């Protein structure tokens, strides 16, 4: 199994919660990623491309696996890099 995902990475949990709320109210994921994400993927709207098991840190991978359908959003996920919001964009 492989997944394709985009994410928004920020340093503060409260900021991540506010961004997630905006997304749940219909805000554009790519725009918010470009505006707020501290990851180098921000310029691509947060797109991380395809990845398989063991390619991402465990907390991130587990959260991505729980997402069922492309377009689904995770809750705020904490890793050693900060706080992520993950959007599933593909599964194969």
C-alpha cells in the first residue's frame, strides 16, 4: 500500500488547530499550506508525493493510514518536526 498526501507543518499546536478549523470550514488546503507551512513542500501546496510504509515518521504514517478517502483531513498530528495537518490525496 502507498499513500499520497499533502500536509501543513507549523511549530505551534494552537496555530495548527486554527488552520484545521479554517480547512473544515472550506478554506483551500494548498493556499493555507503556501501561507503557513514551514516545510519545504509549502511551495507545492504541501504535496509530499507518494510514500510507502516506513518512509515517514511513525506518527505521520499512522495518521495517513487512518484516512479513508482522498480529500480526508487528519486531526492535528504531533511529530518531532512540529504539528501537522495531513490531507490524503491518493491511495494505491
